[in-house]
């Protein structure tokens, strides 16, 4: 952003100020809306502040009216000097580190880039936060993941389940998880790991299985495609609604003390459950429209994940409200609307 506008924003009254990395992503967009609605000044880090994802974020109904309290900053989180400068200049009271190469399949194709974005960048941010904490209070949230557990023997998984990452994404996230604990224990930094299980929404890109399926169901129902090709159908996941999960992030940074929390619904479903729910919604039988191709499989597959959210409910009063069925319904309905709008526009 232009230095003069940044100066004006920072000179304003003592408003709560948050820095969100990965602001253009699914979670970044919901978190930004939530923080803006709560009166925060929000600073976002993105590699492309003039790009399509940044434009879509700024155009959201929950963002546009608050444009005067949103500032986007162009930087790569793997650039330590840029991160240090940005954190020092913005001086946020809260940092939400959501930036990541977040696709598991892609992490096998780009392991070094994934380690840089998911681990090195976290070291950069924590170091910048530690430095800032010498002159003011700052709280740090890290987007940790159920992928840390790999394919665990223990069901459901809790904050004490052993970490056995199974892919480059999860290995890098495990490094980041430990770094957060190192800074909390070593420097007394208020730093939390949110160990979030899969959470989805109409804002999920279509290269994740939920959105790939809901979009395909909508397109097939509209006669715009005939089949959808997936990878391994044997997985089960604990799927929740992203809009609710960002509230858990905020609660963690508002708590009396920093800690790590599993965020999940506590209920798992298979991909076949997901297919059945999505295709039912548009009156179709999924078995007539699904193909598989090993090209979508991963060298190792994480089989079943189901979280135990009892700690966060007890300590912070957070609980998932949207059921799996409601989530699939709202995603299919959004895609049906999108497909109809595309058809009308063409
Ligand atoms: P997304 O992939 O939608 O968003 C992540 C964002 O990170 C991207 O929009 C990208 O923005 C940014 N980014 C990627 N690499 C870099 C980099 N090197 N420097 C700066 N920014 C970068 O992820 P979600 O919103 O789904 O998830 C948010 C976080 O939570 C991620 O860390 C993810 O790993 C984690 N997580 C997600 C879960 C889920 O189910 N959604 C579950 C558990 C954890 P841009 O291109 O604009 O720079
Ligand atoms: P996941 O989500 O790997 O759990 O990571 P994804 O939706 O990509 O996969 C879920 C399961 O579905 C299987 N699958 C397919 N997946 C994709 N993407 N495309 C397909 O065609 C397909 N067919 C079957 C996968 O193999 C897997 O078993 C998400 C990300 O948001 C991570 O960043 C986050 O940490 C975890 O959730 C928790």
C-alpha cells in the first residue's frame, strides 16, 4: 500500500490492529470479515495485492464497507527481511499466520516451496513477533492442522495424540507447530497452535475434494458436464464450516493464556457420504457420474481423521454448529447459483 495511506492508518486512534497472512485464502477472507465487524484495523499480507484474489476479498459484502480499515501489503512470507519490516511497521497486537502452500498433493510436487512457505516463513514471523514483543504486547496464532497426526491409531485425536506427519505439507507444518511452542516456552510469547481439522465453504477452491464435488454436482445437474474424476475414495474426514472455525482462532488470542487446541466437529464422514449428500441435493445418483484416476492420488494417503474438540469447548466455549449435511447443502446451493449465473452471462 502507499506509504502515506499506511501512515494515516497507523496514526489513527488506538484501534485494535491485526495482521493476517494468507488473507486472500478461504480462512483469511472469513477472518477478515469477522475482525472488521468487530472494529479491528486489519492488515493483510499477500504475494499479489493487485491480483484477482485480493480484488475478490476487497469486494466481499463483509469487507467493502470497511475498506478504510483494511490495508493489503505485498510480500512473500519466506522473505525474512520483508516480514520483519512489515511486522515492525504495522505493530499489530494480533498476528494470524494463515499463509501456506495448503494443498497436500501439491506438497509432493513442490516439497522445497512447501517447506519454505509452511515452516521457514513461520520462523520469520515468530522472530518478528518476538522482536515486536520487546516493545508492546503481541499475540500470535499459527494455522496448524490435523495433518500433523498422519494416520493415527488413536481415535478421536486430541491435543496429546502423537504427531506422525505423512507428507511434505504436514512435515513442514509439524516443524512450525514446534517452533510456536519453542517461542512460547523460550520467550514467553503469547503464541497458540490451532490444530484445525478440515473446514470448508463455498469459498474453498475447486481443487479440494469437497468443492470439487459440490461444483461438479451443480454442473452435472445443469447439463454442463457429465462426470467428475476423483482420486482415492477411501478417506474419511471431520469436515466443518470455515466461517465458524475462524471464530475459534479469535477466541484463542483472546484467552487468558496461550495454549494449543484441536478444532473439529467430532464427527467424521467418508468421501462416499460426501458424494451421496451432494448429488442427492441436486436429485442425482453419484454412482452414475463419478470416475477415478490414480493421477489424483498421493504417494501416501491419510486415511481417517476425527478430532476431539472437548478442550476448546471447555476452555473457550467454542463448538461447531453447522452439521456435515448442512455444510454440503450450503456448498451445493452456492454452486448451483454460481453455475446458473455463469449460464445467464454466457
Ligand atoms: P488457502 O490456501 O486458501 O490460503 C492460503 C494463502 O496463503 C493463499 O491465499 C496465499 O495467498 C498465501 N500464501 C501461500 N504461500 C505464501 C507465501 N510464500 N507468502 C505469503 N503468502 C503465501 O488456505 P486456507 O484458507 O484453506 O487455510 C488457511 C491456513 O490454515 C493454511 O495455513 C492451511 O494450511 C491451514 N489449514 C487449513 C485447513 C482447512 O481445512 N482449510 C485445515 C487445517 C489447517 P497469496 O497467493 O495471496 O499470497
Ligand atoms: P486434505 O483435503 O488433503 O484433507 O487437506 P483435500 O480436500 O485435498 O483431500 C481430502 C481427501 O480427499 C481425497 N481425494 C481427493 N482430494 C482432492 N483434492 N482431489 C481429488 O480429486 C480427490 N479424490 C480423493 C484426498 O486424497 C484426501 O484423502 C486439507 C487442506 O486444507 C490442508 O491444508 C489441511 O491442513 C487439511 O485439509 C486438514
